[in-house]
């Protein structure tokens, strides 16, 4: 582990300000020089970039691995920050203009001014080992032995690696229109890769970075403003820096104590908070259940009142029929027929009203029943008991499904197969255009296709479509359909009851 890596580990682990300030002093020239080139020689912008880079280092230090090459990390981050600051278009225009000027210069004695706009960008495109070799030799200004040790090799290996890296850098610069040689590039980098940063910049940046990385916001703002001041203004407040740092350390210490106290309180309150959340969930669930039960109670009360009215009406009609029978010759035959017909129609209407009041017991196939079916069912029904109502509703659903089979789904299956070369539908909705009665979506969603293929492959009695589920699992029947017949079997109290029907081929 190099000295720089030890200093970085000391700061990342223990928050050592001394270690961080030493790192800033060691690498400020590298960062400032890279930034100065990247921003086109603007010192003020270069200082801003350097400040941001070391702020990044202060924040990211705990995340860097122990074997990180700090010089390489700082160089890459400097280039990234400078690129964001300058923006792409302006940098491209400058690079293209300067590259055009460089095309006319085909000599070995390349100057830094010629390659500055694209140098660091080209270095970043090198392979990792080549890039490390150049940065260690020319940016961190290590001798070849130290470079070899840092790369895990000998001095001779470092020399070879550096030569190959410079040749690759030469090719990358040529692609950008700058013609030079590896030897000339090495000379330029040796002399000019790292320039001296302004006096006092390292100290100011270290203070600002430490403030931004761990001290309070007020101290960080004050230190940042120090960076933006002119050289004359910085000199006038140099004595203040130490005071700001002391205040910042005190604030950090106090903040740490407060944070620890808050964490302790949170640990104590965690079980209570969990219990409160559990109780709130139970309360919400109970509230929802109460609202649902209240709504059900209101609906049941309304349905019960309606049912009592209907039963009262049925009793009244029965009494009228009895009175008419007792009247004897006093009533003419035509009057009796007229009264009975009205009672018959009234019972059918009452039955329809009853079904409308119980939508959960209804099915959309009831639309296929005519007035006569409703009246016949009402005549035979016992609407004064729950068992009688359940039976008449089950019988209505059964009759409606038989009408649907005979007039709707079986003819539609045949028409579909005839129109599609004998192929059977794969989706129930495909039958809608082939039905002679209205097949609404709420009807079709109660059924499913259970067999596909071609009619020529069918066997007698093959089921093509089936009802998914009964409405009343105690009193209903379930239907299945083929090309010519339908069958049904009872569920619940009707278990064991079966039947079938068919239409003419």
C-alpha cells in the first residue's frame, strides 16, 4: 500500500483532517493542471473544478477500495467535472478549431499549447494499465522504480509499459489531427503535465472539502465563499479559516452527539411505533368491516321490505282468486277470465320485480325469456317462503340457459364452423357475429371454450363450450354444449339430477 493509499484509508476510516490536507497538498498540482487544460486555460474555472473534485473525494473516500490509484481517480474525476462545466458543444468547437490548426504542424517538437485541449481526453481512452503508467510517471512525477512498484512489477517492466503507452497515446492524438512522436510527447509531459497551483489554494480547498464532506451546512457555505474570493480578499481573511474550521469541528461534534441521541430514542420508540402501526391497521380493517356490514344490513333490510311487499301482493291475488271462485254465478265467465288474466300478468310482473331486487341471483340469459315464461313460473311459484323463492329463481335460470342453448350458442357454433372451413372457435367472443340472438359480453363471460380443432375430428357427445360456475351452488344446474345438443347436471341439493336437449342438425 502506497503512502497516498494509507492517507486515504486514514481519512476514510477515522476522518483524519491531517491526512486529507496532506492528500490535497500532494495532488493539488495534478488536479489544477488537468482542470486548467480542460477548461481552456481559465484559472478561475480551473480552481472551481479543483474545489469540486476534492469535495467529491471527501464524500467518496469511504467507498474507494484500498488498492485504488488515487492519482488516476482524481484525474478522471477532474476531467468529468471539467466536461460538465464547459459543456460539450463549446469544447467540440474549440477542439475542432485547434485540431485544424495542428494539422499544419507536422514536426516532432510538439508544445503543450498544441495538445492541451485533447491530451487528457486521449489519456482517458487508454487501457487501464497504460493510463496508470502515464499518470504515475508524468502526473504524480514518480521515478521508474516507484512506477514499477505501484504497478506490481520491476523498473524495466515499467519502462516497457510506459513506452507502449506513449506509442498508443501518439496514435490517439493522430486521430484527432495532432501529429507528434512518443518521444516529443514524453518531453512535453515531463516539463508541463503538472503546473503549480495558486498559493493557498490547497489549504482553502481542504477546508471547504472537509466542510462539505462532514461539517455543518453553514460552515461549508462560508468555506465555499472563501474559494470564490479574489487573491486579495483571501489574504484578508486567512486568519478566519482556522476559526471557521474550529467552529465546524465543534458543530460536527455537537451534531454527532445529537444524532446519537436521536438514534437512541428511535431505537426505544421502534417497538411502540410498530405496535401503533399494527393497531392502526386493525382499526382500519375493523372500520372497513363495519362499513361493509352496515351496507349489507341496509341492503338486506331494503330487500326484506320489498320481499314482504311482493309476498303481500301474492297473497292479495290469491285471495282475489278465491273470492272470484266463491262468487259463483254472480260473475260472468268473461269477467272471470279477464280477472284471471290480469292476475296472471301481475304475478309475472311481480316475479320480474323480485329478480330485479336480487341482482346477485340473476343471470343475463334471463333476457331470452318471454312474458309467458315469467307468468307461467310465477303461477307455479311459492313466493311466500325463502325456499320457494330460491326454487323459482333456479328454475328461471335453468329455462333461460336452455333458451340460450337452443337459440344462441349452438346455432352460433354451427355457423362459425361453416364459415371457417370446419374450424372451431378458440375464444368464446368469436361467436358473437354468428348468433341470431344478442350475445352480450356479460353473457359470454359466463362460458368458456373447452375444445378446439376441426368438426371432422369430433366424436359424438364431445363438449365444446361449458358454463364456468353456478350462481346458486345449492339449487342450480351447470350446462355444457356441443354442436347439436346440450346437457346439464345439478349441483348442491340437485346433485345426481341430469338432463339433455338438442336442436335439429
